[in-house]
């Protein structure tokens, strides 16, 4: 019997072709064949249809309203951020389509076959923590739904264990199992779920905006009473645009995990365009309507669409958008926080962990860290996860500059799976010390810019600062006159549908 989402026997799945190293190659880390890739423009679009509308993003954008940006300033800020993000995603996404490689293997080009563990694990640790936290946030939505249908379940709220109520545990574990089951169907299972979730999310958010307009008779507040003006306003607009882009510092790094299954560069470009640019402007419209409408009603600035859902007086009507927000949060979690650690852990132990086994390990880790305690601890969120997040900009700068500017897209794909000391990506004992030498100072600069109070003015731009310095450093330290070979990995590739 084959596992969900796979074909072929276990021996076929685990076979290592030729002289490739089993410590670097397995079925899920292998490049994907060009023929049979199934991610079309619509599938890329639905990734963004859900992720742009994540509850965390609404919290960020609604915060811009609270800070003093009005309707048009928020739209301009998000529009600039979306344009920047589209460019970055196109650059990163094309790499995945051209090579068929997942991010940990892609990182071997710049950091070496062993040094690639650094970027892969930084991305993976951040994702595992946020997987647990996002599952907990979805748990809160599910708990509200359960109590609305069965008020007697409130008794379970009186009993707690390890910081979470009995009802919370039941809801958390239910959502945890659902996400693991979807993952067991591999990347194709995630593709299908995102294709279902995208329209649900867009229709729900449009309906919430319509509800708010009906509540206010179309009369909403376009800003808080004392909005920002002049230079201060423009600084905040640009800072908001930079932060909107930096929010996706995780996803732009491993976008190749998805685009390596894309049918064409056109699919990547069109899916990202419609999913990022018009969709972000629609997101901004919903933010303006929800924030301005609620502010007109009671003078309060909401922090999440769920605040609007909670005001719906009819229980059945309340359950529908609550269920949609639940679908949204699970969809965001799968794409942003589940795929990356699956590949990172598989890259760490290819002979033991394939994509699905690594996913189960990731899910267990996301549970045992008791994420509700992390979420309630500002020190953990701001400093631990914040510092790790600051490292993503320099990693992006190094990987992108090395691939596009230094090597001009020429990669010897089979050599990425070789432990031969003379292979192209073995460097010194499997680590490219040049990349490490660039990463350390650029990462330190990004952390200082983001967290030292004296650097507060540039803090919103720390991701771009770290990425730019790392990219420039990568070009400067690259060996001169090197001859980079382009060797296809098609003969060691596997079918996209088997991931």
C-alpha cells in the first residue's frame, strides 16, 4: 500500500541514483521533472489569496490605521509593498522552476552541501514555532464556535493543563490532526486545499466588508481624528511598505518549494501578480472598511476581522465567517509554516526523514513547545523569533545574488547531491566559508538595525538593509574568473506528483 499522495514502491521512493550520496539525496529532496508539474497560475494565486488575508496581516494593517494613516495612505503603503514583494517573489520563484529544487538544496549552491543546514534550519525553526502559534490562534476561533453551538462546553474552560483549558486542548489537537492529515497527501494535498480555501477566504472577507458597510449605511471614518501629515506621514507610508514586504521574508526565501512544481514561468508570474497586487489592494479596501466602519460606530480601532465577526448577533451567521477564518488560518499555516520545516528536517536526515515523516516531527515539535505560552511571552516573540526573522534578509540576499549575479543561473544540479571533495559545492569540508563570512556581518547589521533603540528610524527597513549588504558582499567576495557549469538534473529528478 502506498502512502497518501505517493506512487510506487518504498524501494523506488528511497532509491539513490548513480553515485549520489544518500546523506544528501532522497525522493523529496530530488529535483522535480519538468514534465508533469501541476502548479498552474491559479494554484499560485490561491497561495496569496489566503496568505495576504491572514489574521496577522490584518493586525498589522489595522495598526497602520491606529497609528494615523488614513484610507488612501494605507492603500499607497500596501501598494508599494505589494509591488516590491511581487518583484522579489518573481526572482525567487523562477529559481525553483529552473532547477526543480527545494530551498535546502538550493542553499547548497551558496553555502555548500553541509553549510546549507544553516539557512535551512533558521527557516525551519522559525516556521515550527509559528506553526504552533498559528494553530493556537485557530484554536481560539474554533473554541468560540464550539461555545456558540454548545454553551455547556464552557465547563471545559474551567479545567486547564499546562496552560491551556481542556476545551482548548480538544480544539488544538483536532486542528493539529487535520493539518497533519492534509500534509500526508504531500505537496499535491496542500495544493488542493489551498485551491479550495482561496475562494472561501475572498468571498468571506468581501461579505464582512459588505456587512460593515450595511451596518454604517456606507458612512465610514476615513482616518482617526488626528491623522499623520507631511514628512511623518510619508515616512510611515514607506515604513509600512517595507514591513509589509518583510512580513514575507520567510516565504520569499523558500518560495522555490512551491514553484519547483510550477508548469511555467508564466504561471508563476501571473499567479503572483494577481495574488499579490490586486489582492493586496482588495485587502487594503477590506482593512479600510472594517477599521473605518467600526471606528464610526463606537470610536474603537479593531485589531482583527474576528472582532467584527464577534459583533454578528445571529449565531448561524456568526458561525459561517468563523468557519471561514478557521479555513484561512489552517491554509496560511500549511503554506507558510509547515512546508519549510518538512524540507529542512528532511535535509538534516535524508536517510531517515522524508517529507511526510519530517512533517510529523515538525508537528510534534509545534505541539511540545506549548505555543500558547510562547505567544503570551513578548520576550520570546520579539527577541527569539524576531532575531531569527532578522536573519532571513541576509540569507535571501546571499542566495539570490549568488545564483543570479555571480553564477548567472548556471548550476550543476547533480553535484548538489555529491560528497566528492572535488565536486562544485563541496568547498571546504562541505561549507562555503565565503558565504559564512558575508552572512555574519550582514546578519549582525540586520539584528542591530531591528532591535537597538538608537536605530529605531531604520528598524522597519532592516530586512532590506540586511539583504542588500549580503547581496553586495556576495558579489564582492566571489572568486574572479570562475567557470560555472550548467548541468541538468533531469536524469535524477522525480515526478512532481510524487512529492
